[in-house]
C-alpha cells in the first residue's frame, strides 16, 4: 500500500472513530456490535488480552495474530474489529469516568491505526 493511501485510510478511520465516540463529555461511550472480521459467525475472543494492563504495547502482536487468522481481510477491517472488541472492555470498567473511557479508546485506536500502517 502506498504511503498516501495509508494516510487517507488512517484519516478516515480516526474521523469515523471520533464521530462514533461523540464530542461531548456528557456522552456515554457507545460500542459497535462485534462481528467477525471476515463476516463468519466465529469472532475471535480477545477479551483476556484486551483487558491486560499493558494492552497498548500488545496491539502490534494482536494485529499480527488477527492478520494470520484472517489473511484475506484488509488492514482497515482488522483495525475496526480490534477497536470494536476493545470498546466493551473499557465500557465495563466502572473505575473510569466517561471521559476517561473515551480517552482510552481513542489512545487504543491511535495505536491500532499506527501499528497497522
């Protein structure tokens, strides 16, 4: 993939994530429905890995494993799946405020996008 195409995809993913997460502090974090990256009925269960304290450091490895499991799925689809899988993990963390939850998902999404490209 060319650098320009990768940049356009990153911008589109970040823009769509920003819209999905909402702009205001009063908004509650809304997570998309989780579907398998390739449309099959068996979506990989990543909750254990995504609940890890060092999940940000694990993102490249998780993306690599997803790519091996779903070699025909595009990078944007794998990134979207990974973010969608992470969102409910963060949403369930009662120790975090809504603002902190949104910040965690944004940080994770930034890492997923940068790791994919």
